[in-house]
C-alpha cells in the first residue's frame, strides 16, 4: 500500500485526496493545511491534519482541530507527496522533499523546469516510470493533450486553439468573476508550449481569453492533418478513450452550465467531471482540417492524472492497467451519452 501525503488541501488537493482514498493500492496518511479554516475542519473528519511548519502550527492554537505535527513529521510517515500548494510554492517545497528523499508530484502551476518531466497518462505514462519528481500539467493543458494525443496516430498534425478560460474557481471570493473579457496578450499563450513538453515536437499555437464565469473552460480547436480525414473515423478513435466524453446540442446540452448540471444530476461527488467534453454535433471536417469545441471542468480533470503518475513513479503497474483501474474507481466513462 503506497503511503501518500497531500500538501495543500484546496481545489485540487482535496479532490486528489478523496480519489486516492478510493484506490486499493494507495492511501492518504495525512494532509497539510496552513490555517484552521472551514476546509481544515471538514478535512479533519476524514484525514490527519499537519501544518506546513512551526509558525503555521501556532495558527491552530486556539482552534478545536487536532494537528498531528508539521510537514516534516508527516514526511517520516509516507513514501510520496502530492504537492497541491498554490502556484510557485511547490518549488519552495521541493528542497524539503529532496532532503527527506521523498518522491513528489507537482501541479501545473509550477514550471516544467522544476521536474523536467510533465505528465499525461495517455501520452507519456512510461516517461514517469521510476522517476522521483513529476509535474502533472494544468487543467487546460491536460484537456488539450487528452483530445489531441489520439489524433497523433494519423501522422503529423498542426494545432491552433483558442481557450476561453473561466475567470476564477467557484469558491474564490477574491478575484471575481471579472465583469469583462480579458485577452492574454502574450501570443502564444503558455498552454501550447506546455502541451509540447508532453507531446514532443507537436506544432501547436494557442491563444487565450478570460471570461466572466466560474464553471468551466471552453476550447475552440483547429487541427490540420497532412491528408484528408473522415469525421466518423476520428470520433470512433476518440471513443476508445474513456476520459473523453461526447454530448449533443440536440439534447439541449448547449452550454457549460448544462454540462455541469449533467455531472451533478448523475451523482458525481462535488459534481466533478473528470472527462473532457466534446460536442459531437459540432465536430466538423473541411478537407484535411478538423474543427471542434471541448469543455473542461478545471476543478477535477487533472485528478486521475495524479493517481496514474503515482503508479508510474512507483512502478506499480503498466499504463493501460493503471488507467483502467483509476477510471473504474472514479467511475470515469459512466456519464457518456454518445459513446
């Protein structure tokens, strides 16, 4: 049984912790929280709580939350850490993990250079095999890789994509949502180069805008092949991958709000949607070019990748076995309408 610590219990950390708890080959030994807030109180009902350091430990002095110690104490009890701390904090934590000789997974808010190995289960599972440090790419990058990797089987492709990004997460009361549409004036946006750290050599350019919503991201993707392709063939190829799901506008699923309603109505914890959603009736072919829209639940799509990354790092099982196990435990693929 692989023993894991979760450092950071926010949007991603809490979901990864619960997902690990559903597996039968790994377990959460404890989670790290810096403040005795409502999330720490909820977490304490399920997990042992640790503070990042002695200074943070004092924050819990007047609370009724039992704290077992600090991160250093937790590291003595585990083999691996899933670092889900805020952007750029992971790079400060890495020397601690190195000192205690603990393997660690970082999230997409960190730079690729922190680990020099960015991860997606479909595309490069074997590259993480036996590695000490791995970075699971961001929600947007994960989504692009999920739907683009199957297309690489047709030969060389060229990708141009525009990302309409949610302004902030639903529970964030500090950022917004903003009452405007804000373009990322750096072209290409960082997402394209990030995809290329996993699908090596891919010709991809991305642009991005922020929109005043908290629900999901939407991508408009254009893929150019070096030969003509058939729509039905591409769709059948995508259907081989359970982490891709189809919906149809004719079923009155025409917005991200309706997609999230599907996830909530079918009983997913927190209404999470691990799958990347494609509108089947909006997939279009013109000659050797493919056009499609996809929707991304930014709070949860990277969760299964963290599970698979752990299995690869600790050489627990091969790619297909790990993905199948993760998908089954998280009920991935059960929501698909048009498989």
